[in-house]
């Protein structure tokens, strides 16, 4: 028998908790161009300033970087401390967990 979850998805009985719609904002943010390289730079050098991230990702404009940072912060993968040019970025626990999980998908990627 099919039922509708809170988000409107049709799921089978006993699978109400298996709806992944709540992950959509996270998947969209991580799937955006440059999102994963930004997470890697932050993870490798945290805390890291905006300009340091931009130096590592040469082809990235400041407006695109700012937009990606806002998106990653909005879904809880990174945290921003400070204001304007003094801002520093670091991974949240959620961000570290995601990065670790992604690395586990690729054998030999752990150094």
C-alpha cells in the first residue's frame, strides 16, 4: 500500500522514513561547480580566509566564490567566523562527515 510522506512523496508502507527530499538543498549545494574544491581547500587549511581560498582556486571569480561559500554555509557544511575581510572559514562536523564519506567512496584516496 502506498502512502504520501510529509513532503508529498509517494512511499511504500514502512518506508516513510526513507524519503530523501530533505537532502535536496545539500545535494544541490555540493553539486554546484567549484563546491567540492572549495570544501577541500577549507579542509586542508582551516581556518582559511576568503583570499586564501581564491588563491588556491585560480579560475574562480570572487563573486562565484562568495556565492558558493554562502550556499555551503546555508546547508551547514562550513562555518564563517568574523566579518568582511577578516572572515575565516572552517568545516562544520557535518562538513567533515560529508568529506570523509565522499573520500571513502574512492579507495586509495586517503593519504
